[in-house]
C-alpha cells in the first residue's frame, strides 16, 4: 500500500479515537493529542528496527520500503502490541483522575485502531501484534507471517540487492 494512504488511514483512525474520547471526557486537546500520538506516532518504532539492522547509516528509501525487515527477517516494532491497549484501557478504568482517564483511554483507543488497521493493511495475523507472542517466537518473521506472506517476503528478499551487507 502507498505510504501516504497508509499514514492517512492511521491519521483518520487517530482522529476518530480522539473524537470518541473527547465526547466522553470533554478534554479536546488531551483527547486528540493522545489518540494521534498512539494512532500515528507509534510508527516511529520502525526506526528502532531500521537502526538495529543498518546502524546510523540512514537511507530514506530503505526505511520507507521496509528493507530492515527483509534483511534481518525480524519484526520487533516494540510499540506495536495489544498488551499496551489492554494496559491503557485498564488504567483508564482504574484511575480516578479525569485527565489521566482521558489520556489513557485515548492512547489505548488510538493504538487499538492503529493495530486493527495494520492487521488488514499488512496482512498479518492478529496474534503477531502481541509483543509477548513476537518475543516468544524470537521476533522471527517466518513464525509471525502467514505462509504465503513469508514466501512473498523470501521472493522480495531474493530480488533485493542491499548495498550494506
């Protein structure tokens, strides 16, 4: 999928999450900021995967095309996890402070929408967005992707000539 469309989907879902939380708790700035943070900015964890593979040698084309996943056969994306959604929702329920409730519900809902969209956009199993499941499987792409997606990954990897080995 085109990167612009991918990001636009996350922005729209982040705005939806912010709207929902704002309607509940009436804190407009906190609602939208927190929901967009978890709904869009969470993707900055892709930089971690990139730098683990390529170090400080940043190439925008490598980053945008996800070459770090092809080269390493690992999927870390450490901020992409259903566990964070559950923790955020639990904190929103448990905490008494309206500001804290707003922040945690917006973070949780924004991330929920983000991960739900990614399941369909990236064609990955729902369980592969669990940080614990990825860790249990040593973050290995082969164990986290559908078999047909893994075969596509191998074909792309075979076609790709990376400058840095």
